[in-house]
C-alpha cells in the first residue's frame, strides 16, 4: 500500500514562495503519475498539478500555471511543488497522491496524507 507524507508548508506573504515535498513509500509504488491537490476550508479538494513518473510530462491547473512548478526525484520517490508569486487565494491544505492519468482528475486514493498547510497573507 502506498503512503505519502507532505511537508514544506507555512505562512508567507503574498508574492512569496514556498517549496512543498511529498515523500511516497510502499512496495507497490510505481505510479503512472503523481499529483498535487489542495483543499481550502469549506471547499472541495481541487487539482493543482501532476507529473508523469516516466518521462516527466506535466499538467497544471489554469489557476497556478506560470507560478507553480512540479518536479520529481524518482530515486527518492519524492515529488516537489515550487510555488512562486503566491496569492491569498492559494491558501489551503496541500496534498499529494498517485494518479492513473496526467489530467485534472481527483484520484480515488485510499491513503491520503495529512497534508501541509499553506497560508498566504495579503
């Protein structure tokens, strides 16, 4: 069973940057892709970005395109999310999960982590 642990969140002013990390583990860890998602209070979880595990193709939500960059270190089973030019509307808990497709679908993942909180002040 795949497990994930997110880290790197914090409090930052608008215009600032943060780098999130997602460490995955499990004997069966061999995803088609890994994705980042976020959920703000009172809102549904939404897609942020995804990267294919072989090849490194990427896909972003329109709201973060040009500001966020997803990357990976396959040897460490780790995925990163570099977030620049942060806005107050980026405030949310951020989660990672394996995906069967590169697109914006929210996966039916049974082992969501606790997430990492990102708070952007105006």
